[in-house]
């Protein structure tokens, strides 16, 4: 990563710069831009409410290995079809207030099958917080405009 790299996200209609990072707190609302949800026709999924700002959860990989991690959990609003789909992992979780975007996390998991498509979609999403990732890797955001 060079010093001139810009941070940005793509919502369903445009590119927006990432202006900052922040921790997620209960009651916050975020979006996620996982690739699976996008290609399933849901575009950028917003209206995800933070329900547990400090959760420990276990991820089971396809080979059966388990990994316990700490992060944040959010859930879809009743008007949304889902919060996350299998294949969205690694996508960004962010807060968009209209004029600026804050990076909040990287999608790690989902659970709670939806009634719409029980094979792919989840009502709950878990993510690892961006400030923790950047701190651990000794990196900083470069929101060049």
C-alpha cells in the first residue's frame, strides 16, 4: 500500500470516498457491500442495525475447523430481505451519513436463515472492526480526496 492509495466504496450507484474509521455501537446503522449480495440482485445492503457491539462467535470453515473470534453483530431491519449472504465475507461494513462514509468492519460471518432464500441468506451479520484491524497491522487510513 503506497501513500497515494485512496480509500473508497462502491454503493449501487456511485463511488464514495471513505473519510474515516470508527467503532460500531449498539443502535448504529450500517451497510455492507459484499459481492454475493450484489450479484444476487440486492446491491449494497443497508439498514443493518448493530445489536451487539462486542460479541464472541465461532466460525466453522468448510473443512470443519472452528475459529473463535471477537467482533460486532448486526441484524437486518424487518423491511429488509437479509443482512448478509454466503460469499459476502471480506466485504466492507460501513456507515454512510450521506456526505461521508466511515469504514466500520470486514464481514466475517452470518447466521439465522431467512425465509426468502434459506440456502444463501442470513438475518444476522458479524464483522471484525476496522480500527482493530488497522491497529493490529500498524496501518492507517489514507482518505486522499
